C-alpha cells in the first residue's frame, strides 16, 4: 500500500467510513501464548497454569494525556534532584527544584521525558498494552482539561495501527468527580457527537462508557433550604409541587433516615398535583442518611406543573423541609393537602444536548475516595487501599474493582506521596517492606491483585500506566512541609507500570502481564505441526506448517519528536525490516526456521541483520537473557554460542539459508546446537537492527523484534512428525 493510499484509508477509518484491517478484521497476534521471564526471574504464566480465556473479563488501565500541556521548564526529575542533594526536601528555595506547582517527574520513562503526541511512543504504548491484554485505556481528564489535541493524536495513530490490522486498546474517560459538566460536554462536542474514531470507543452494556456522575451533568435548579426533617409515617404521604418552564429529566428529594438501616421509600411523580396522572415511580432501598434520591424519567417532560410524592416508608425515613416558603414555584403537601413551607427539591433539566448525552452513554459514577467504597449501585473505583471494595451494578452483580500500584494514603487519610508512611510500591500487609530492592517486586499491587482475583468482578481498573509527573506543593490536606508531592514522588512512591529508565526497568510490566493472564486466562500454546523443508528459496513447502507465529505490523522503531525539554529531540531510525510472521519446523535431526517481513527483506549487509535468537533449553537462567545461540550476529549465516550469561558469543558453525523477496528460511542441525534430537520445547525470537546497548532495552527501543520486547515464541511438538 503506497503512502498516499494508506493516508487516505486511515482518514476513512478515522471518519468511520471504512473498517480497520485490510480484510475488515484485526489480526490476532496470540500474545497470550507468548512466554517471558523478567529480570527478577519471574516467569509469565501460560495455559494450563492459568485458565482458558474468559471473554467476560475486562481490564482497563489509567492513562495520562498531560505530557506537554503543562511544560514550564525542566524536566525536573525528583530522583535526580535527591541524588544530587539528599537534603533537598528541606530546601524549598533550592535551585534544583522547579517553581512551586510546576510539574516534576518522579523518574524517567524508558522512552525519555516524552510528550503525549510523540507518535513513536504512542505506537509502542499501543503495542505493549495490547500484548499485555489491556482492553481499554481510561484517560484522566479529572482536572477540567480534556487534552483534545493529545487524545486526537493518540486516536489517529492507533487508528492507523488498526488500519494495518493490529489490535489496540479502546478508550474511555474519567471526568471530574464533583463537577463533570464542562468536560462531559466538551467530549461530546469534540469526539462523540461527530463520531471520530468510533472503532476505538470502549463499549459497556452496549454503549460507550463514560465515568461520570450523570446527575451532575444536567443544568439544574434546587431548593436545598432545610430546617426540619419531617418523618414519613406508614399510610401517609409527603409531597412537593413545582412548576418548570424547562424540560425536566429528573427530580430529586433529600431524605433523612437518622442512620436507620434498611430505610426505604417510594417516590412518585404526578402531573399537576395530588391525584394527577402518574408519570413515573421508583422504589428506593437501603437509603443512606440525608441522600438525594433521584427519580429518573424514561423521557423528558415538557414545561408544566408537577407534583412529587413520597409514600410507603420502610424503616425510618423522612423528607428534609423548611417551615418557611423558600420555593416560589411550588408548595409542600401532607397527605395530599397543602402544608406550610417547602420541601427540598432538585430539578434536572433535559433541554439542549443533555438528553442526547444521557441516552448515548453508559454511565458509572466514579468514587474518588480511597476508603469509603460504593455508596450506591453503578459506581466504580479508580484507586483504593487494601482490601479494596467490590463495586456492584444495579442488578447486584460484582461489576468492578480497582487495583493500584501505590496509594497516597497515610494512616487512613488522604495524604501526599512524599509524606512519611505513604503507601508506596513496597507497602503490603499494613507496612512498608524494608528489604533491599523490595521496590522492584511490586508487593503493594500484588496484594491488591490477590484481593481482586479472589472477588473476580467483571472489570478491573488498574492505576496506572504513565502518570510520571506531579506538581510541587508546600501544603496539602492541612499538612504543611517544606516540599511536598501529592500523587507521585520517587521510585517507591509512584504508580506507573510503563517501564522506567534504570531502577526497576520493566519489572512491573511483566508482573502486570502475569496478573492479567491470571484474571482473563490464556490460550494453550499452539502445538507444532511440522513438515519436511528444503532450503532452496522456494517457500511453498512452509504452507502446511503450523502454527504461524505473528508480530505487530508497522512497528519498526522510527521516532523523531521533541521531548519535554525544549532543546531535546528524540531521534531513532533503527527500524528497518518489519517482521510480521514466523514459523518453525523440525525432525529428529534438523530444525528449520522461516520469517516473513512486510516488505522485501533488505540486503544482508551492515550489523544485526535478521538475527535469530534461540533458547534451546527453554530456560531463562542460562545464556544471555536466556538465549543460548544466535544466528547472523557474527555475519550472515553464522551460528554462535553464548559464553556465560553476558553478551559474549563464540563461533559454533554456519547455517544454510535463503532469502526470497520478503521471506527467509534457514536450517540448523540439532547437533550444532548441542542436542541429540528435537527438544521438548524451544523458545525463539527474530530481531532486526536492534542491538545497541546489549541489554533487554534493545528489544523495546530499537529496530524490530518478533515477538515484542522480552517475549519469546515457544515451539512444542504436536502429534505428527515429518519424515526422518
């Protein structure tokens, strides 16, 4: 596909006119069958260590769009500042710090101090999250900014990836907890109403999901004046009439229960007044003290005069009222008769775009509190302390829980991450683990995963992926310190899973992959169905070999974008051959390997051309990153054996190979690999032009690898062997 055709097709996908993928479907890379061992020796589980796939389980991860929108100098890296001056937290005037309230990075991402619209980073993030099994990224727009240009950049890049046939996560938004109206309307105007990137909208219960309190997006009018709580007695009614000159979408009354468990009441809306036409009714159970009970209407009501009535009390319940006339357009009633004063009343109007918005989305009210848990059905959490609460839907189903890497909680209160005793990455079982390198093991998040796996709700919200920054403060939540950071602080007191430069590297990423598989399950490793192969450049004999091991399409590293610092440009054009698929076949004497690229394979010149890494014992403890042999590293057709466990190799022979267009095949006798016959399992990886630092970062930052990052393909024999 030439560049002009691709651009036009991507535009059609963006506009919702064309479907992604050349065949209308997204390619399945079978990433849940890939194997990996992290730097700590922890192996990612595969089937049957985990269950078969459970398609009714969903994972979302908190994603931050703000890198670039708030640049005010820097980057100011707290980790580097404290390394330069360990006492800097007591020196607010230190020139090492950025100004008060200016964003500071807690550390450096493996991708550097990047900006959100860096296309190279966006492609890599989509690939890593999709490989991990993430279904949806949930954008943080809780600070009254939607970051429209940044989410559009992401949607454009991810739409282009899907146009090539790749899977990517879908997207949703978490809006301001207490005042979501502005942000909700902006998202409706800029994204949802025009239908941009429709394929990327995450659906829940058949509609796009929006984490917003729907009661707070209406224009509304309320009478909240109260000086008496009128108790509703069995067999009696309380009421309030009102007139509205606008379309009404919901009506609410504020009800005291005197903290009585099991309180209940029925609210009924009538036309005109007592005895009028019944328009809507709802029974409310387990009413919390002083709660606003919202009677939702199936359809907006036109301007007119209406009457809200409370009846059938359960337990102890009443209606907050005022003995004086506080609401000019209505009056209070008792048992259908006019009474002195007015009762509390909240009218939510459904004119303008409000009703369209209400009908368009599935809403879940976000709970900001780390400790309280749900106060009613259809709420979701984003972060809690252990043990997390289960959030149920209106049918009582266990619907959602949160899983957090760390929490800015201090002895049962909301605190800042830089306070002593904040619950960092090593906090578990009620205390911070003081062992050396405890920060690398993700003890806090592991404890939260165990709780979530035990309760097993339909959706898990993980916090988070790429927050990285926090403003510098001098006071937060009535606590004053010389220097304070609320949501992020340092390596221990931070909550990003995206790999970091140095420190814990990619430890948290593979821990995350492992827990996602434990939650969602994984497919069995594909059984090898080999056939005899002749290395002659005629590729037809590979057609019957199964399985085909797949890789992300269009992912060779090509990056050029400004960083956080105005004088920093991130450039990397190591991407060369785009590896898209591989196969392996063998008999008792020989192994054959096949690889296919998106375009014709470049001539075999230069360094690191089409390397094949082999883990012949499927044991990550032997060899460099587990690899016992490498092909083509010492020159085209060379076979080299690893020396020790570092990046050192010695000649072990040559292999027979051929290239035809965009396909390459080669053969290796088992004897050359120190094996008498085919192994029980063989792990392998193709890589092109990736070796720079000779460590694990090469597979993430450079060239192209198949499969991605630390992952390997694993070949295991099936029922049939080729002729010997």
